[in-house]
């Protein structure tokens, strides 16, 4: 791991700084919007615009890279992000913020695609798995760190907008000055919606609903916090708890997914998430309990993304997995665009609790649909399912394809080791049988000799 870190640190440092900048702007806008007196519903439109831009970027940036190359796209989009982060404070108007959020979502999508291409191209088959793990860790660490930085300045001023702008500008320096050559880039084809549906209705419906969960949690958490009367420190702790929970529970849920019916795990995770949101909605618990609930909500929501992709891939050949995953990511993006808007509408109807009501309804819908699908299709044996791969909801199709490739290679290596172990055990057993037969023959001969002498 240290060797991989030493080889990829410029890119990983750049990703860390990028995620700090992105994490700050998402939470900060919700807080600043309240200060500027912007209505909750209009803020939901602002938050939704980021996911619309990200969705457009996932479709358009690959063509840009093919035309002008990685370096130019990377530098141009990075400059645009840095400029927009400053303009937020200079032009506090929700229509202007909507346009800026589309631009920044588009730009971050392109930056992620480019950075992930570089990371994938700069890794060998032996180091790719560790490099991708470090990449996911840096993403989560950057977003959590961003929440802490929200407390170093006044959200009504300029400083908190300047900090992410500077960090994003600095983030490109280690990447662009590294010796790594620009990688080749191939557009990943998406599977048609019809074939996705035929392959896994649960995968398609579940990932669409989960897009609404993610965009509501990460787009509207700070808007909810300000409406609920939380301080900046409390809002930052609440958002950080969601991400920390997602990071902690990814691996135990992944371990379980390789040993049981994934639909049971999908339904159970969504059900727990729904129950936790219901508790907060109904009882308005103390802040400490709220943090625990946030960690559990994020902890069961984040692995659902990887679970739904893994479950869909269980019914596909390996050659189709990347196309299916890219298609699922697009469906997830479609669901994400509507999440903040519907959350803002509900908050206008029932108050701040509409935030948890919306997320809870989606969780229960995923759990219910997964339970119903268990009555429509026989479950696969865990031995017949593919490997679970930890995938961040912010990852693009480039990283997902690489993660799936590593997971497949690790699963094949484990299967080969198991087969070799079985063969060695069988050979040992055969040798033992032969030895037992030889011993029995010797004993029989000795007994015959004794009988003859008698």
C-alpha cells in the first residue's frame, strides 16, 4: 500500500483537495441560502441543478476529451470550478446559483472522469485494486474534512467561498506537474434501458430510487439543518456523520453480500434506513441521537449502491458488466435530479421534517420492491454470484469499470486458490487411502504368515 501511495500521491492529493472543495460548496450553499432569505423550494432547485449538470457531464465530457485531450479538459474545467466557487458569494441569487450549480456539476463530472482515467492508466494489474481503494478513501476523507472547515469562518462572508476555490486551484498543480502521461480514453457504452430492465428490474428501480436518496441527503442536508435551527457546527457534524457511516459499513455489508441472498441484504439495509428516518421524523430526537441516526442512514444507504450494481451483474456476463454499470449510473443520475426538488416541496408542506419523510419513503419503497422481487425470481446460490465491489456514488463509469475488473480478478484468483486447495486435499486424501491400503496389506500378510506357522 505504501508503494502505491508513493507512486500515486500527486493524483490522490489532488482528489483529496477537490473533494474538500466540492464538499464545502454543497453544504455551504444551503447555509448561505438561509442567510440570504432564499425560500426552501428555490434552494431545492439550486441543489438539484448540480445533479443535472453532473448527468450532462457524464454524457458530454468523454466527447470533449476525445476532441481536445485530457490535459486541456482538466485545466479548463478546473478553472471554471474555481471561478464559480467565488461567484457564489458575489452573486447571491437563486437563479444565478442554479446556473452556477449546473456548471459546477458538469465540471466536477469531467474532472472526476479525467482523474479516474489517469489513476487507472497509471496503475498495474497488481496495484490497481490498492490504488482504487486509496482513491475511494481520499474521496470520503475530503468530504468529511470539508465539513470541519465550514467552522473556520462566517458563512455570511467571503472566506468560506474563497477557501474551496483556492483548494480546487491548488489541487490541479500536483496532478498536472506529475510525470504521468495523459492516458488513452475509451467511451464506455451504456446498456439500453430495455435490456437493463430485462436483466434486473430490482437493479434498475432500486438504483433510480437510491439516486433520490443520495441527492436529498447530500444536496438538502444543510438546507434542512438551517430550517431546523441547527448551528453551522451541528450541520457540519450531521453531514460528516452521514459520510463516516457510509465509509464504516461498506465493508461489513460487502462481506455479508458474498455469503447470502443479496436481495435480502438490499431489503434489510433499506428497511433499517427507513426506520431510522422514521424515528427522526416522528420523535425529533436530541442532537446526539440525530448524529447516530445520520451515521446509520448513510451507513446503509452508501452500500446499497454497490449492492444493486453487484446484484445486477450477477445476471450478466463479465463482458457486459461495464455497460450495465454505466447504464445504472445514468439511471441513478436521473433519480438524483428530482431528489432535492421533491424534498423541498415536501419541506414546504410539512416543515423541515419533510427532508426525512422523503428519504424514508424512498427507503421503504426500495425495501418493499426488493421483497416483492424475491417472490418473482429464484435466488442465486452465493457460490454463483459475482464479487461485491465497493463503489462510491460519486465515482464515474471509468472508476466503476476498473473496480469491477479488479473485483473480478480477485474473485477468479480466490476461485483458483480454492480449486488448488481442493486438488491438494484430494491428492492428500488419495495418498492417505493408498497408505492405509498398503498398511492393511502388510497386516494381512503378517497375519497369513502367523496362520501358516501355526
